[in-house]
């Protein structure tokens, strides 16, 4: 918000300093400041007192631009925050640049991209490859890219309570590291029973566009999905 400052000074005509911009030579002239500043400016202020002793005041006036700038974005999340379960997400694309999604068995009409927890001391990229095979049976895939930051979502209260019973830990939500992988095998490889070591999570699968991925995602994951799809957008073109 821009503003002007006004200061009252007494002077005599014989000792008037030309460095002061004056509106009028009345008994109480006004010092005026410029209306707009694009940067902070240092303005020297000079006055003469009635005893003809000259003093100079140098002050820094912090004057903002007439149009306020938007707040800076939050800093990148380089490590998962406290209270969130460490997790990986897998955005798997086929040669046609469609994205793999599967329907959850425990949530009606909810489709998602593969994801899973990171084991203790496990590298996130290694976890992504492992989780993809456990959930879909897919091992023929190559890593193309990694999202730069951790992304988080919060569990709704009913989901949090259910997972608390399942995991034995009370997590606020999940902090995810996302990877983009390219499917290099044949579709016969896809098996939603996984590798047989874990309980199946999905009932059906399909290749989808980014818009379809968002449309079929559960509400509490959509904000993360938007960021993931934006980060990997060049690979979908």
C-alpha cells in the first residue's frame, strides 16, 4: 500500500534549503514524498531550526509499492514432516502415455495410482519398484523421473481411525515421494493379486488420462494428485 509522509518544518527565507520540495511558501510548508515507489528508498531530510543551527536527518523510509506482491510460496519439503507415514507413489505410464490406475477393494468407486509404505532404512526409489510389483505384479518398468519434493495429505477422521487399528500407529496422513515409471512389458504381466506376499488391494485396472485420474480419485488425495500430474506433465504430451 503506497503512502505519503508529511512533516512540518520552520524556516527562514534566508536559510531555505533548495533540497526540500515545497508545495507553497506558507507559514507551515509541507515536505512531500513521491507517490509511488517500486523499491525501498532512502530519503535525506534537511531542516533549519529557528536559531539558524542546521541539522541533517537521514532516515530510511520503507515505502511499499502501490500494488502488494503475493506472498512467497512455501519452501520445498525436502524431508517428510513429523506425524506422517513415509510412503511412495508410482505414476506408471504406457507407450501411449496413459496412466495406470486401479480400483480399491475397500472403497467403493475409488481409483488410484499404486502406492505403499517405505520400510525402515529403505531407499524410496527401491520402495517404489517393490510396491509396484507387490500390488500389480509388474516388474517390467523403468524409472523416468522423480518428483522433487515430498507431498502430504491428511487422512479423514474415519480413515485415520481404521488405519490406526490396522497399522497399530496413529498417523496424521502420508508423506509421499512420487516416481514416474514407464511400463516396458506386456499387459499379460499385470496381476492385481500381486506377488502373492501381500493381501490384494485392487479389483480392476485401466489406463487413464490425467483428467480421468483426477475424476476417479478420492477427495482427500486430489490435491496431491494435481501436484504429481503437474510435475510429470511433460511426459504426458
